[in-house]
């Protein structure tokens, strides 16, 4: 009878040529029971082979984009986990769960698996594993915009973690809380949660990857407040750290894009080219995500609305997938449209709406709406004449100094009368 080590070797060699056979062999290893003899060395080797078989089977399903298969492996692993150390169990289950990230549209099944394993961890009284799984579940709920259940789970987690004083997970959960609050538009609570995360981080060693995540979130919140200079410094710190580590190119690329965004929003689009020439940014310079931001910078530098719209259309996926970039580019588009409209209407006292719409390449209705908003915001003074289809532009009204002086005089008279009244009452 073949040993588990021999079966494992055969399964590994068959994984490339015959995945079905490899899958069957891995399952055979996992279903094998411990030896009834007292050969502890053999039992230890069997457990080690089963652990390798679990990981390899998970990888096999991941490469096949089989989310249900990965879920099945995690369920199969429970009998193995019950006989292993708790720390090793947590590492193994995190490794298997990480395989879901490479499988597209697997969030729903991953959330089901997480909820199932959280219940199992509760029954087995594996508290730290439960907290780790709940943190991951809250992160998935954030990704799928399920903010209410995410906040409820985070509140429950924070209560437990404060009691246990586990600072490392506490930082991660506070950071997650900040991201959730930012997702629902509550900037004040997002800042408070981030401050709590940084406070917890000051008392322990914070790993570079986690510190980079904190810097990224700080930059995003400063950008929300239009403080793009401070945001840029945070994004640069995060980008430098992530690029040096070389662990997460996705996050490093996001930080670089945010740095480019800050330069554009600071009306320094010409700095984008020099930014991409620094040593750490060179390897990202030719990527489509970076090219999308470069196109936006060129359109902004030329103050060309048509080029800006073309960039938004050509790089729709790259510019729309990130909510931070999407919201700021929306503000930038409005600002660029406003600048173009002002440049067109400034020389005139009366100008046709059709002519304005033609100059900016927009529909008449959208131009009317934007002009109305600008008049209400007192960007310029004018009236829309719907009947004639014209915009009447006025000079900025000057304050009447005589009127202001008269108001001031009346105010002084009022004070004199009031003081005389007070004196008369005190004499009486």
C-alpha cells in the first residue's frame, strides 16, 4: 500500500498534465485516517502530507477559477484542523481563503464560507481565528458596499478587541472602520476611526504594509478636504514604502495614481511627467492605469474639455473603478467646464445659449443647468432669458458706500439712545 508521501508526489507530478487525477489523489490523502500503530513519526508525516495536499488542492481549484472547489477544501480541512495547533490552523485557513482573491466574482461564496467558518470557530472556541475571519468578512462587506452589516460587525469586534487589548488587530479593524465610514460619506467618523488606529499603532511596532495602508487612508481623507498638498505627502510615503517592499504592486500603483491626481487637482499637471521619471515610478510608467492619469493631466493642462471627455471615455474602466479618483475627476470636470464657460461669456453682455453650447461641445440643456448653478453661486452676475434663448451678463454690482455709512450711523444712534435710557432708569 502506497504511503501518503508517495501519493502526494504522484499528485504533484499529475497536476499539470492530468488535473482530474491530481484532484482525486489529493482527496485520497485527505481521507486517509491515522495509523492504528504507535508509529508517531508516521502519523506526523501523514499530517504534514495532508496539510500540503490541502494547500495544493486549493491552488488547483484557484487555477481553475473554481470558487466552490476552494470552499469545499476549506470545509474538508476542518477535520485536519482539529488536530493541529491553533496558530497553524489560522495560518492555513488564511492561506486557503487568499485563493478566492484570484477568482473573479467570488465574493458571495467567500462571504458564505467565512460566515460558516466563523460559526465553527465559535463552537471550537478558537477566538483569535474567529476575530481574524470576522475582520476579513467586514472587509468583503465593504467591497460589496454592504456598509450597515459591516459596521455592526466592526462594533462587535472592537468591543472584544479592547477587552483583549490585541493592538495589531485593533489597528486593522479601526482602519477598516475608517474606510467604511468614508464609504457612507461620514468623513468626521472616518477621521476619528483613523486617529484611533494611529493611536493604537503608536504603542506597538507597526508592520510597513499596515503603516502604508494607514498613510493611504490619511491621504484619501485629506484629499476629501481638498488639502491636496498634505494628501500628496501621505501618498508619497505609502508609495515609497510599498514599492520598496515589493509585496503589493496593486496598492503601490494606487498610491502613484493618487499622487498624480493630487498634482492635477493642485493645477500642476505639468509635474505629472517629472513624477513618472523618478526611480520607483519608472516600472509603472507604461501601464494603462498610469497612462489614463497622464491623459487627464494633458487635457487639464490644455484646458481642453473635449480631450478631457475623450480621456474619460477611452479609459473608462481605469478611471471609474476607483471611487476616490472618480469623485475628484468629477469635481475637476465641473471646474474645467466652469472655466471654459467663463472664458466664453466674459467678453459679452448678451450671448446666445446655442453658441455657448457649441463652443464647449455640450448639449444646450446641460449648459443651461451649469450656467444657472454658476449664477446662483455668484461666480458671475447674469440672467438666463429662456424666451430669447440668451444669457444676459452684468457687471459685478458695487457696494453703495453711502448706504453702508447710513446703516453704521443708525447703529451708533441706537447705542446712544440705549445708554441714555439706562441712565434715566438708574436716576429714577
